[in-house]
């Protein structure tokens, strides 16, 4: 039985959902189902969700929610993100419990990746 009131799905804005799809498919192996030109559902990301076309996006500078992904190899994840052309907004830094970096995906949202 599923407990109520748990996060079940995330809907994220994207300036360019098709570019968000290409980035996350290539770099992280997420799969997608297209529901028209303005909405793409994602799977294989740890939690299901979708990108919807929007004129604004989420960054920490604007007080937006930061989606944080976990990695087994932070340097390898950083290299993959950089190879895909995503700008790094915060270089790798330490915090209690691990290390992380933050980046902008092509749709304009800021994400982070951390490792223990």
C-alpha cells in the first residue's frame, strides 16, 4: 500500500523541453514519452516526472527548488555534464556528508549532482 502525501512525481519547467530531453537522455540515460510539443514525461530517473514548456525556469538564485542527483563517481558525472555542454554554476565543493557541483541543463533549470 502506498502511503499518501509522499512526493510521487515532479513537473519541471523548461524553456526548451526537447533540448532537456536530449540532454538527460544522453548524459543520464533517462527515457521519455512525448505528450505533444509542450510536455515530456521522464522515467528511469529515480523519481518520475516531466518537463513542460515554460517561459521561466528554476534556479537557486531565483529561489527555485534544486533537484539533486546522486552519483557513484562525481568527477565522471562532471565530465559527462561538461561534455554535453552544460554550464557549471558551482564547481565541486564539500559539504557535511559529501561533495557536489551544480549546473544548468539546456532547458534552463539548475540541477546538482552529489556523491559521498
